[in-house]
C-alpha cells in the first residue's frame, strides 16, 4: 500500500476527541449523531459510572415496554459499527468510572479532550418536604422503578427486600405523570405472570410484589384533570387492564362531559383523552365506540385504581413501628391566575399502606462545578444551545450539556433524541482546526490508493529478471538455465579445440 501506514498515523493525530458523560438515551444519541455526521476524523468516548450502558432506557422504563427500549438496538449497532474504527471515526465505551470524582476529575477530561458533553441525566428525586416522609413504606418513584428493573444500586436494597409487602392493600401515588401510571399498572397486575414473565423485570422484585394483596391505588394530583401530565398511550394501557378485573375510577366532581370548554376540546390529544375516559367510565354494554370494547366484557371487579385531583399532601402519619398508616391532605382550588390555592378547613385523611412520590426527577451538580464556575439552576445546568454557561452567563470553553441535565426531567425519549442531535450538531465541524484538517484529509483521499502500478521492464536482462526473479515469479529455473549454459559452453569449447587439433594434424 502506498500511504496506509502514513494515513493511519495521520488519522490518529488528526481525530477530534469528544467525551460524553452518561450512557443513557441523551448520551448515546449524541454519540450516534457525531459518529454518523462528522465530516472530520473523530473519536467519541462514552463514560458511564455503571459497568453497563443504557441508563434510563434500561432502568427507568416499564419492563413491558420493549418498544421504548428499541433505542438500545440502535446504540448497539453504533458501537459495533464504529468500535474498531471506520473511515476515521471511532467509538469507545468505558464503564465503571465515575467522572467528576477522584477516579477521573472533570477538569482532567476537559484538558485532554476537544469537547466534553455532560449527559448524565437527573439522578435524584423531588421530595414532598412534609413531616413523616422518611417513614417505612414511603418510596420515591425513581428508587421504586430502579428496584423492580434490577438497577445494580437498588436490586438488593433492604428498604424494599425487607419490607412486609403482605400488608399492602391501599397504595397512594403522588403525581399524575407517565411514571405514576406505569407504577400503578405494575402494582395492580402484580400477580399476572402472563404479563411479567416474558419481560426483564427483576425476579426478586416481582416475587416480593406478588405478596401484596393490593385492592386500591389512588393517584393524587395538586391540579385538575386538564393539567394531567400523562400521555394518552399510558392512560389507555391503564384503562385496558379492566380485562383482568381491575377497574378505573374518577370522581364526577373532577371529570364529567360538561366540565371542559369548546376551546379546550379543540386540542385533539386532549379531546381523545376525554373521550377515552368517558367511554371506559361507562358500563361496557353502553359504550358507543368499538375501540373501547375490543377485549370483550370485563370480569367482575376485584380491585381498582383512581385518578384523584386538587389535593395537597400535608403530613404522613405512622404507626408505632414507624410504618406509614395514613396520609393527611387538604383540598385545593385553582385561582384565575392558574395557581394552586389550599382551601382552609378542608383537611382529610387517606388510609395508606404504601406511598410512592412521583414528583419528577432532578439533576445533581458535579463537585467541580463550583471551581469551574458552572451556573446551576437548582435542578439542572444552565446552557445556551448546548453550551454550558458560567456564573457570568458566558459559554465555558469545550463544555456542553445534553438531555435532562440541561433541559430538566421532561419529555419523552424522542424529545431527548432531538435535543441530543442539536448538541451534537454544535460540535460537528466546530473545532478551530477543523477546516485545516478537512483540507488535509481531502488531500490524502486524492492520493492513489492500493498497490503501486506495475512497471513494464525493458531490455533483455530486465525482462529476464522480472520473469524469473521478481515477486511471485521467483523460481529455481535460473539454476537450470545456468547449468545448461555451462554444459553448452563446455561442449562448444571441447568441440572447438577438437576441430583445431584435427586441422593441425593435416598440415603435418
């Protein structure tokens, strides 16, 4: 090859090096975009504190939602394609390393890389901040979901494994997002092996959950139905478990056909949500749409879930063993400015055996943020089009952020993907020497590739050498030619001297 060795050394020198912290959807989508779109040689490394990748898509998604986890196939394909290097683009994954600690300080990474992208997500939960929140039987949704998904940090957490699940009949969940609905579905179908056996739910967790004779799950929100955060897909999945004898309920005070204005119903997703609830709240034989009757008449109800609205938790009451036994709340109303107002003298008490707070996740700053003057907004990094901002609202050189740690814990995976693509695009071609490197790369590409073209020999000796000595033509024939030449020459000399001797004899 003419330039193979030289070009390989050049690619290693010229490659732009980018490190991504976190291997969840935002981290992998950023890497995917960089590797597939970068016009220059690039080496992307993803750093993950756990030994294995995938983050939220692996441990934060309902086990029976494999289609949501399909992004993992894309990530695996990306790693396989670029793991050994391809067209000057290379991918590396390093697990079991906590960036921002003594293992690998963030500042060290910033010095050795052309760019560092923070994509480590939101790793803690919002709290109620009310008395009794530390009681036994009170869990955050993040911890609970990580536990039943087998997260290494939670799979054997004694808060769950030592908890007496056989006493759980009434469950309260604070929050009305998709996570709250998924948890409700897991709890209400906890004894249905047909649903959970084919999934990757933790066997230890589902065996514990099976011990709970759950009769009721009440999802509690501070606002009204109009402000529910769940999507129609998750809501439909919850309604459809009526085919197992689990019914859904909403108090008519918070949901009825005349409660919503024409302007509100112009929003198509919301209109479908209202229709869905109206149909499923109607007795089966009185439903008007076939779509809500596809599973046939449901069996007799043995348990139910409920969407509860306009309530604010005030205090968690415990028994003598420090275990939750009830939740004290008050009623709310929404003001004309759309603010929540707690109503006086409206306190009520719910008997609760298990309480899960699903108030959303929040990010945590790295220890070095203060030294680097990274601006922190309470639960996320301040950024502008992916560029991390300093406390002076100026971009910090070579430091970027993508996903929830930049935008907050909101949106589905598709929204995370688009944000990650945008951050990657900020990095593509943004290196100071990108144009120079690109020109040199084009020069190398213009050079002839592969073996040098054969040169046709001229002259008798050159042709003989090419035929019997060079490359694959080398053989032992020249030895035979030499022996034959010596034999012929010897015979010729002998014959010559013989003739000469004969002529000399005739003259005498």
